[in-house]
C-alpha cells in the first residue's frame, strides 16, 4: 500500500495525464481525471455512477468485485475518460487502524525503528497481516518537545481486493490510499488558510464520515466515523445527528487536549451529505462553531458542460476524495 502521508513540499505529484483516481463509495463510484494548463490544475473528466452492490462496505470486504469492475468500465466509456490505465483508489471504514504515537526527539532512522517497535507493542501478531505507513506530524504548539507520529495500518486482504477490482476494470493500480488522507490532501493542495488557523474538514458520505483537522499546509489529525448504519446517513434525524456530533466532539477534545492551546476555529463540510440545504446551520448550532460548505471544484479550473453527462456544479461536493487521490504524491 502507498499512502499520501508525506508533506506536499517533499515529493512531486503524479502525472495527471497518466492517472485515473477512483473513489468507490457505498452509494456512488466517483471517477476523476485531472490535467494541467498554464500551471493551473484542471478538472478534465468526471464519472459518477451508482454503486451496483447494495450496502457496499467501503472497507473493501465482501463479494462483488467483478460487478464493481464492470461498473467502473462503464463509467470510463460513458464519460470518455481515456487513460494510460494507471489508477489510484482508497479505502475507509472501521477496519482501518489509525494511531498516534509520541516520542522524544529522534533521528529519522531512530524514529522509524521506534514506530516499528511501538506498532508491534500495540498490535502484536495482528501487525503481520497489515500494510503500514507513518508520518511525523508538524509541531502545532509553542515550546513542544518530542515528535508526534500518525501511524496507519490496513489489512493486506483489503488492499489486495481493491487492487484486484481495479485490475478487473482493465486498470493498472499503482497505489491504494486511505479515504481521510486523500480528503485532507485535496484540501491542503487547493485551499489557503490563514497562518495559525486550525479547521476541521468533514466528508459526509452515505455511510461513512471522514474527518481531518488541519492548519496552513499541515495535517494534525484524521479519523473515520462509522456509525454502522443500515440506511444511508440522514443527519436530519435527531438520533443520527446526536451520535455524529458526539463523535466529532470526541475528536475535537482529543486534538485540543494534545495541542495544548490550539483550537478548531471553523468547520468545512463536503461530501454528498453536505448538499442538504440546511446542513451548515445544523452543524454550526450543534457544535457551536462556524460551519460552511466546501465544493472542491470551485478551487479548480474546469469547463462547465464538458466534465460528464448531466454533471452539475453542486455535485462537486462528491469529489473531494477522488480529487485528493489525483493530487497525491509519488
């Protein structure tokens, strides 16, 4: 597995023209192809198609890979997405393990060994069945000593299943990422924040919420919120909104407790659930923070009417993860 854990200045982005990014959600399959013109990133092609597997689990387990692969093929053909067949995709859900480790100041090699030993201590024998990666997080507090690390682990079986699905669709999978990291990658590359401002980004999917806490060009915290729902997420339902807000509050308290003084200043909402008209007011009232919708294609160059059949600008809210995959690093 390859993830986009590296900070953006360290590595160049993948070649846009050689890449198709595919976000297989529980309700929709989103396909994106990016380009570049006069130094600006362009959204060239978009494919949106219903996921043919009812109650599809976004963590990659279960049957139906051939059905998903055929749906991807149809989307590529229907939307005239021509590629050299390299593809990236991502996984999310309860099976993804995200841990935060804290160490004293260490060299790069010492840090790598410390992360490996800590992961073995925390996960034991389970670690052998996992693809892993880690990122040394930036310091976000004055006078901080030591180093905090974001550690991720994904079952090798999940990664293998996703790669097989892409191969069955006639694609060459070159990386499998994690939903919440692709989401934050999209935001960090497209959105400019004020220095010292910390914000929360929420991707409201049909059954999964991806969450990130970010600063200017910096990632501090990510997680998935999975409520194990039998039906698509409906935040207008009081009990669902209450459970969601409780999980978000837990994340804010965890982050602010570790950041020692830093506060989340506002919330950006994207994903299909953010297209509900009153959603910003719901979250602002429930969390006591300013909340606004974020449509990532508004921060990209594109030609209206040429993206996909009957594609509407408001549907750009669906594309943050897929765009983030297209913007990932080598």
